């Protein structure tokens, strides 16, 4: 019976050490991803983010014209890219109309396709 316990002990040690080493490697990789992805803030939020509201809905602009270059430039970045709606706060339907108007204005050279270098 003493032999059985000595035989079982190395197996349990080997299995526990292999499982602990695998659990250590998985826990260390998960802890690395947490620490490197987002630093912890002790004071919570430091600024208040206002909810973005669609400019076209609030000002009741029905038609987005491709000829209104001053309006369209507000939604085009410096590099010439169309700014996404998560940044501008424009609703989905107006973002589609805005995109179509910007592309039409680009095609007839009212807006540039890209920034100058």
C-alpha cells in the first residue's frame, strides 16, 4: 500500500505541475492583455461626454445638396476622408445622404478626393 501512494504522488505532482504551469501561462497572458490594453483610473471618469445629436435633424434640414460645399466640408477630414457617424453624431439616414452628396461633389470637383501633399 505504501508503494501505491508513492506511485500516485509523482503522477499527481506531474499533473498538478503541468496543469499549474499551463494555468500560470494562461493567467499571465490574460493579465498581460488587461494591463496593457487599458490603464486603470482611480477617479473614474474625468470628463462628461455629451450625447451627439444629428445636426440635420435638429436644424430640420431635409435636403443635403452636393452644391453646399461649406456644409459638406464639416463632414470631411483634412485628408479628404468622410468622417464616420460615430464621431459626428449624424443619424444613419442623414449619413447616407451626406455620403452620397460628398461623392457627387467630389466627382464634379467641388471637393477634393484627397489632401494635397
